[in-house]
């Protein structure tokens, strides 16, 4: 399985490709700074499942072009957020192109699980959790999907834009905490912002790596790298020399600093992490028999 977390500034777009070629796209944000658009990068290529984790513009800005230019097998979103609910939440603004297109799709086809969707795409499995509009919350962030994507014994969690109250509500759901305990890589909610930091989540989840899909720092609420690093195991960073205490470990990566981030997951659940932006080069050590290899690798290795 290959996971590509694209650098779309303060937005979201990740693509998971399974061993049989099945493809999941989680959000469809874009980058004007680098002129990168999912509808162009994946033009005419089938997206088996498009997941809209958060219904804010930075997560669905390219939806209209994606709808027109890529065959979509299914669209998955919070089933409690229909067209009217989305309009209500955006009544004071925010109905830009992507959100407007999402509203049109929900109006015509309904919300939630649309099209030919499946929880298992060629061995790549996913499971989504959500809070309920009007019952639990009335804001788009806390109505984000929390999505676990698994392949073999590997699991990555995408937290959308969930904030602390949303996480705490999800933790009341049967099975959610147990699923958290299986997570190796966590794509931090709300782009790593402080209001997405929920201590209770890390009572159950001890990830090996945390990733922020973020843009340039503009607010103090983005200063959370150390908070996450203190709750993360880390993976060996072979771009740096071995020191007094052994191989340095990488605990937090950001698209802001590392560019787009690719994670290749092997059948034995080991994984290799490669950023598109890396100044140092180092040799990639071969894994020892029986030793799981979860490493950060520099560009080109």
C-alpha cells in the first residue's frame, strides 16, 4: 500500500493506493502556491472512494474539477450532514466553490455513503467514525470524519479537523478507543493546531509517527510539535548519523517543512517514509530478519 500526503498548504489531500490499484482520496484540497491540483495530478484516473473528512473549503476546494475530470466510484462524508445542514453551518460565509459543489452533490444524491462504496478495497480496509449534526455538534470541525485506513497490521488515522470536544465525544463510542490502540501513524487533526490536541486520545493511542498537513506558521496555536512529540514513539531517521544514544528518531513531520510525504507499507506491515523535500542524503540500511523496519528515509532512497 502507498500513502501520499500531498503538500496543499493549510489544507488536506491524501491518496491511498492499494496493491491491486484501488485508490482512496481523503479530501481534495489544493495548492495555489505550487499550482498543484488533485484534479490535474489524477486527471482521468479512477478514484474508487473520495472521502470528505471535513466540509470546509481547504478540504474540498478542488471538488468541482475533480467531479468533472476523474471517475469517482463513491463519495463518503458524515451522513448526518446533508445539504440543508451544510448551508446552515455556512450561513455567515464559507460557501465558496468546493463547499458549494459539496452542497449540490448532497442536494442531488444525498449525503453520507454514495455510489459503489466498500470498506475493503483490495486488502486496504477503512473504518470511519463521526459525530451527529444537531445532536452532538453544529460546527464543521467537530463533525469531521475520523478515518482509520489499514493494510495488514498497519493502521493510519486521519483526524480531519476534529477539536477536543469532538474527540471526547467519539471516545464514548464502543470500539473507537480499541481502534485507536492499533494506530501506528496519525495525521493530526486540524493541521496540528492546538485545539485539535486531545490528551484523552493519547491515553489509548501511542503512534510511531505524527504528521501535520499544514502551511506556514501564522498563529501560536500551531506551536504543537513538542506536544505531539512527547506522545509519539518515533521512527529511525537514517538521514542523520548515529549519535551517542543511537540512531536519531523522527517523531513529527510536517508538509510545511518536509513537502509531500509518501509512506510505502509492505505486506509484513513494515513501512518506509519518504519526504519530497530533504536536504541530507543517507544510505538506506537493509532490514534485519525478524526486525520490523519503520523508518524515515531521505529523498531518493
